C-alpha cells in the first residue's frame, strides 16, 4: 500500500524555539536592529565554539568566501582550485575577483575534493585552494595543507555544511587560513541568511571587519550608540556584507543546542542506514571515518543507479514528492552549468567522479526538527517508490 502523510515534509525546515523568538523580539524592542551589540555577542560565542582567535559575522557564507579571497590578494588572472561538486556560490566568488576557477575531481567514496587531483592542477598562477566539506564530511585536510604549504598557497575552507564536523580532532574551518560558515535556513544553525568568517590572524580579521561594511573606519554602532557620535572615513572600497542584530539574535541560543541537535541527527542517520540498506541500486553515504573525525550529519545523500534501481534519481524525487517528502540535489556539477561550460569549455568527461555523483545524488530530509517517525516514513516512501519499477 502506498504510504501517505497529510502534511508535506519540508526539506531542511529549521528548528526555531521560543528562546530564539524572544531574543529577536528583544532586539526589535531595543531600538537597535542593524549591526550592533547582538552581532558582537554572537561573534564571541561563535568564536568560542569553533576555537579560532577571531570570528567576523557577515550576511552569507558567500560574503565570507569573497572577503577571504579579497584579503589574500586574489587578482584577475590568478587561479583558485576548488571542486565542481558544490553550490555555485563557491565558484562564483572566484569569478567575481577576475580569477580562474580550476576544478579538481572528487573522491567517489566521500564526494570531497581529492588531494591528488589538487596537486595535478597546481600551476604558476595558482594562488589558493577552496576545499568544500560536502554534506558535513571533512576533506582530507592534513594532505591538502601539506600541498598548500609546499606551494605557498592559501587555503579557504568552505565549511557551509560542516559546523559540527571535526577532522582528526580539529573543527573544520579552523585548519586552513580561513573558514567560511553558512547560516542559511537549511543549515544546522540559521539566522535566516548569514555567515561567519573565522581566522587566527588578527590583521586579516581587522580587514574583514572593515571590508564587510563599505570599508569605513567605524560601523554604525560605534558612530551612533550611547558612546556618542564619531566621524568615519573610507579606508578601503568595501562591500555591504554585514550581519544585522536581528539575524544574530536568531542564532545566539541555537549555538547552545548544536551538539544536542547533532546527536539527534545522528539518530536519524542511523535509522536511515538500517532502513535503506540492501536496496538494489541504492548506495548509502560512506560510513568510514578516521579516528578523531566527526561527520556533521548535515545531509544524508544516497546515490541512485538508474540501471540497477530501474528508476532515475529525478524520477525518484518526483515519486517522493507525490508522497509528500521533500528532497534535494547536492549538487549538479558546476562545470556543467551553462556559464562555466560556455566560458571555459568544460564538458562531460572532464571530472568523471564528480559527474558520476552529480547524476545520482539525492539528499533525503535530515534536520533537528524531524522526528524518528518522520524518518521512518521517508524510509517507507523510498522503499515503496523503488518497488514500483
């Protein structure tokens, strides 16, 4: 019998509790809703959680990546190595700086960028590497950092999916020169929109703070708070990348719940593993983790083999939607997107592992808001959809 539920299971629906709402209301009543004391508080709490010396709140992970590229001096004509198995923002920021995105293939088991493939693509114009901790699985950072240091390259970690992840005992985002985090609605901590740039270099953090708000010498909180008005001047031609107190307020209390929510997603993950194992044509996420390495459990991605399963990934998505289950694709390989195909001449066959995953990957719902009953329904729906081929 076909499974049925009355409500649609939204993919990545955030868990917002009363304490989060009250903190936002407090901000509204305070009369200060722009960048101010709540942003400063959120930055400090995040810095303590992640373990870096500095944390700079911005309006998106994209902004964090862009600032990092700006700070390390990426210029037109430079090359930046990254993965095509990511959201286009990772690559777009390279393009925005006039640099060339150079794609390295991924490891098929982990879907993260291959250090061997990185090394093959290093040339005289290479200036930086952006590894992406996809779905919460940490990249092989020791090898990547060794390669980067040997060639004098900067490393900017895209940790949008990896807030709770650790690599050999160290939190992702803290292993390179910079770490960039996302607080988009589907992330394990959300501020609606928002991001954080972290680093251990004081000069870089100082420049990021100036560049995130027009490049001026003091922000509005410093100019208009009870401390009194102060003049400012433009030091650098900056951006409008700042986070607001409204956004920061939404995230402050979620930091306290991160580890609890991570454990809950671990429970859902294990339910999926048990309920979906042994299905022909379905490959489950890699279970291998080195000692001291922690998966953030951000996305539960399955691979659908159309020949063995008798159904394509997209057909499975449609069937699950009909049974009121939302899913996602992470991701359609960026090098096959129209802009990058036409500008750089990328084509199928350039990145075999990336393309294999891109054609088959499907992310099932996995969020702190979900119940075990929700996960059991998803399992039932997947099994039913595949049984109808």
